[in-house]
């Protein structure tokens, strides 16, 4: 219990996605900053006239211009002071800027998706030529599981046994066992009359 409280842990799934690229993370961060400013223009704050003013609005303007500069979007004209005559138009400008950022993020996501698709297609084609086993494992999303035997005890006769540790000999004996001795001795069940009739030659079908 002590270690679980003092050592930070993080569970990672086997199919966890790769970290998002820097450009996409930048768009998300800029949208987060702008969203905090847009929330100051809620209807309740406009109705109570508690929108940003003074140094608060100056800092918000600097943040907005920094976002525009970093994302290379067209500049917008913001009023130096907010009042009843310009609060709604300013809100519309900020909402439009937010939608533009969102559109850029979606374009970047689409580009990343297309790049990942092309990369994995190329990987499949390469594996098809050089490593078919890996291609099958990747397509099925399953990893190959094997049992490794480092020792094998075989019966020479009723009174003698031999211990083998050579990997090549172990593989040969194991293959021989499953090919010749692991096959069931019971014969296959005979077909019922129903299936014998089904597989019998049909008079209405020309054999030629």
C-alpha cells in the first residue's frame, strides 16, 4: 500500500495510440486558451455588463493576437475598450476565430490520419514480401505465441531414457512426435445415408 501511494503509476493498454504531433497539440492548446476568453462573453455576463475591462481585456487581447500569430490566421481588429456598442460584434469575431482554429485542427487530424494509413499500407506491403508472418499477426492484431522447450526427455526403450538439450534435436523430436504419434487412432466416422444421397451423382447434371 505504501508504494502504490508514493510511486506514480499509469496503466497503458496494448493498443494505445501514439502521442499526438506537436502541431495538433498546439492547435488544441490555442483553442483551450481562446475558449476561456470566449466564456467571458456569455449571455449572463453581457446582460449584467460584467465583461472583461481594463487590464483584464488588455491581457486577453494580447493572448488573442499571440494565438493569431502562432497559427498564422488573418488578424482581426479588436476594440481597445468593451462597451454595449461593440460587445456583440467582438463576441462574433472571437467565435469565428475559434471556428477557424477548430477547422485547422480537423485538417491537421485528417492529414495525420492519411499519413498513418499510407504508412501502415506500406508496412503491410513490405512485410508481405519480407516477413509474411508479421503481416498476418498485424492484420489479425495478434502476436505469435510459442512454447520453447529447452530440455526434452525421450524414451529409448522400456529401461532407458535420454535427456536432450540441443535446440535442433529437440525441434526434430517434437515435430516427429506431433506428425506421427499425436494423430488420433480412431477412424473417421462414416457418412449417414442422408449425406450419401446428397453426394451421389445427380441425373439432372451432365458429368461432361
